[in-house]
C-alpha cells in the first residue's frame, strides 16, 4: 500500500495491511479540514466503551446503589482516555501495533501467553455482544433467546459486506449508530427526571463504600472491565495507522495531536452514554425501590410503566441492538490485530469473526438452555469482570513500550506521564487483586 512516507525497510510488516494508510488526510491550511481526516478511529474504539456489557453493569449498579458508582464510571473513563492516548501514540511513533511489539519483545512463549490472554478478553467481550444482541432481538421481535443467540452468528455476513465498502464507510456507520444510541439516551434521561445535584456529587466525589462493600466492589470492577477494554489498546495502536499522514517527525506529531482529539471526543460521548444508563437506572429503579433489577430484560419491562411513556422501553431496546452491532464490527478488527500481531496468522475477516463468535455462542447457548434469561444476566456481568482481570496483561506492556526512548524516540512519555501511567496500571492491578481476595474469602 503506497503512503506519503519513504519506505522503511526495517518495518516490513504492516499492521492490518488492507487498511494501512488508506484514508487520505487533507493538505488544506485549515486546521479543521485536516482534523476531519483523523476523525474515526477514536469512535471505533469508543464502541467498546458502550457495549451491552456496559449496560449490564451500569443498570445493576444504578438499581442497587443509586448514583454512588458514577464516580467509577468517571474514573474509568479518565483511565481510558490516558491509555488510549498511549496506544495511539505507540502506533504512530513506532509504526507497529501493540501486539506486534509484544511478540518482538517477549519471545515465543511470552508472546503466546499474552495472545491467549488477549483472545480471552476478546471472547469475553463477544460474549456480552452475543447476549446483548439476542436480548434486543427478543425484546423487539419476540425472538426466543436461544434462536436469537444463533442469529447473532449471521453478523459475519455484515462484516464481509462492510469490509468491501472500505474502512471510511465502516467508520461512518459506526459513528451513525453511536449517534442513535446517544440520541435515545438523551430522551431517556429527560423522561426519567433524575436528581441532577446528587448525581453530579456522586460523579465527582468517591464513596468509601465502593471498597468496603463487596457487592459494590464486584460491580465496580465489572464497570472498569466494561470501560477500559484490553483489546481496544491493541486495536487503537493499529487503526490509527490507517491515516495517510506523512511518516516524518512533523507529520507524526500532528497525527498524534489530531488522533488524541478524535479519541478524547469519542470517549467523552461514551462517558455520557454510560453515565446516562446508570442515572436512568438509579432514577427509575433505585428511587422506586426496585433494587433487584440487574437484568436488561427487567429494565426493559419496567422502564415504560415507571417512566410513564409507552415508547421508553422500545427506545431502550433499539439502542441496545445498535450497541451490539457496533461492537461486533470493532471486535472483528481487534481479533485480526491480535491474531496477526502475536502469531502472524492471517485469516479472512469473516472467518476470524466466525471463530470468535462461535466461542461466544457455545457457552451462551449452554447457559440459556440450563438457566434461561436469569443465567444470561449473571454471565453478562461475569464477562465484564473477566475483561477487567485481563486488562493488566495489555496495560503493562503498553506502559513499558511508551516509556522506552529506544522504542518511542522523541515521542517517549514525559516523566510526569510515566508516573501517571504506572499509577493507573497499579490501580487496575490492585483493584483486580482486591476483588480476587474478596472472592477467595467468599465475601
């Protein structure tokens, strides 16, 4: 694939070569024209921050604990902004993705281990998408959950079609679906009439009970896993290279700056969506004493009666379906990056999607057959906790690489950023360790 840069023989392997340097960047002197060329990758990444797994943890957290866990959403989002910024900078500076650098730096067995961890994270994420999409089909069209789960396997055809239309088209469709989700939850927020001042207070000031209440901690860890997703760190370092910017120090500096604006804007919208889901759950369910609401189906059934608007539940289900389909698109791309980067194995996108989706469909079918909808609710939240437990295996290499002047050159993290990145990495590892201790003690 031709680019504006001088070929670099030291970098023979491109990340996602079919889209590498395919999106043109305007050479206009107007800043906003150049910025528009970089808008897209951040929104693809943000999809993972508002997928059905987020819905499950946000609804459960809002119904059980009111607005208390809004601070966890805010803190998780700030961590996400930092980590995604490091990821995109890594991709631009090194012209490699995180998976490729891990393979080159950890040896055969280390790379294999990290690949397995990444695949577990992708499978857990896909599990949430399967359940969320199946629930949405059930709510909207009364398709039984069992058949809904099987129907989700057909999205491999959607992926194949979108790949043929070009990467910019994929980005446009994803942004449009995000717009649908955002608009629907703006309406839901208005209908639910939340207590804005207590919500704002919980958003900015943490509660000590988050660490002392095991049930609240479990949901909080699930929120962290649902927000800062490990496979997104691999994906962002790759798709940021889809832009045809000049591969020179000056061109890379502008690319990092523009990509950071794209990422921050997209993740701010994701923050609003997540906060809105929890606020609606708190305002509608917690305030009315329905603390037990944790399943998406329960939220759907109770939303319209409690809000007093017959269409509220339908809007909720449409947004859920849009969320699941969006996540399917980015999950496929992340799977390609991980498989090609870690083990240098290339398969057709539809085949990669079929493999990943099969791994998610099988356990979901078993749970639906044995436990019904109640089982999928618990499986959905568990998938997000699994994501959180896998997070450190992506975060630590990312911090190590971006702190290395040998790797990053002039783009190496500043001393304050090195310290902040390690603090975030330690907080994530510490919270997960604390959760494991609580689970081991049976609390």
